[in-house]
């Protein structure tokens, strides 16, 4: 694959992906498509399973570390702070099950969180953990509301970086600092932001961040990661040992039976079966693509398209989510047609016109990527009428 450059015109990026025609695919927040290079790599990995005589031990042990290093670079972390998971749910679960929360301990969440960052915490109520659920006001969670919800018993503040329904971006710096002032850990679901927005985890008060990789990281379904900051790793109890993470596990002739030692690194929380090379080869290729394109290129490209979309929607009298506000922008925006019924009918017209977008909580969610251009936005706007 040729080296990507931020100066390349948008239509060149389209060549790196499938031809979606007659559809206009504006739904990366639902499912990030594979680049062509990823499809080719997955075919190569299938050949390894078809011809296992060509499959060596290094294919098992080196690939996870390569993927881990790519994820660390993309997110401003150390490789030793990255655990490979199969979902955001598993990453959130590492925190929920590993922090030994007691009856009376408190967790603060938002009702707008994706279920993986909501149900996991609600389930702790069975153990006597108190879970406070904040409702958004005017489309987003206000810092003042979070401050009022935190108490001396609060152990966890768990929020989404980018809202999956509306695209509203949370202020991780302000919210994390607030949590830390109250002695709580800040746990974030980053699925709808990682790969699309710049992220420097070492520069933010984020203790744990979990993400699925099949959206903006363009990876296979059933892939993801968890960032476990250095300061929190020693506080996490390990529920299941992944044999590949043990020191000396590569030497099958001399396994550490009497002196089992686990490294001081997040990889001890890797999903069992980390050497799923069918998935990891695909994820590795997609991460390489994102790296070469550049996250900032993705952000700028999507911002340009969403600016065009927002202007067109406003001129048509559509209601916009809070993600249209500059300080809350992401690479997603949602809009409505004045009523739930009208919005649902508009979504049906868009689907009938081969415009792929999502209907979430009574709003139409639009999430472009590098393969989209201005003509795709214009195709959507040609169907829209909200007044």
C-alpha cells in the first residue's frame, strides 16, 4: 500500500475501500469498513490456517506485541499499558471486576453511556455497590452535575468519550480532574473516538480506557483494547490467567510450574486466545492504515464534511445534536426532523435512497470517514427536509 498523505484529495482515499455504490455509506460509527489492505492481510492469515505447515511459533507470540505497540502509539500510551481485548465490554469489565468494589462504594455513570459502560456497572448493585445514573441536559452531561453526584464514597466515574447516539464529545481533562479531586478513578469508553480524534492518554487524567476496534479503527469485529494506566494496574485483581502472558510461557519444555510469574504489564489482562491471528492480522493491517493516514487527517476530513452537512441541515430547519457545537464536536453528528415520527419517516426515506446512516434515540446519526466526499453529503441533503 502506498504511503498516505494528508494532502491527498478525498477521492483517492475512496480507492482504498470497497465501492459502496449504489449506497452512500455514512455510518462508520456503526461499522468501520475494512480497507482493501486489511482484506488482503486476512486472506493471508486464512492461508496460514489452510497451510499450518507454514505457521510458526512467532506468528503466535510476535503478532500480539506488534498490535499492542501500534495501539500504544496511536493513543499516547506505553505498550505495557495496553491489554488486547475482544470488546469494550471486556475492557470495562477488567475495571468492574478487578477493583474489588465493596457494599456502599459508589459509581457514577451516565444514562447516555453505551450499554457496555452502563450495564456492567449497574450489575454491581447486586453486591451492594451504589450506582448513580446521571441524565444528560441539553444533550450532554454537565460538569456541574457530575460534581454534585460525586461523594466521599465515589470510587469510579465512568463516562463515554464520544456519545454513541449524538456524537457529543466529553471534556476528558475536566471530568478526569474532577474525579481525581474526589479520590475516584476515571474510566472511559473510547470506542467512538479512538482512531478518529487525537488522543494523548499520558496527557490526560484517564485511568482506564476501553474501546472496541471495529468502528473507527477499522478492525474486525471481536477486537478491542484496554488502556490500564501504570498507577492503576497494581490495584486490579486478575480473574483469569492468559497463559501467554506468563513469564517463560514460550518454552513448552520448561514451563514455570513452581515459580509462576506474571509481568508488571497490562498484557496479563489480555483476552485468552490472544493469538487469534485471523483477527489480529486484520487489526494489525487496519491499524497500519490508520497510522499512515494519520488520525488528524481523519479528524480534518470528517470536520470538513460535517461542516457542510451542518450548514445544509440548518438551512433546512433540522434540529441538531449538541455535537454541532464547536467545543463538543467529534466525527459524528445527529439531527432530527422536528418530531420522532417525522424523523423516523425521514430515516426510512434515506434508507430507500441508499443513504446508510443510523437511527439512534429518535435522531439520525451521520458518521463519515475518509472514503466519503462532498458529493456524499450532498446526496444525503438532497433527501432531507425538516421544516
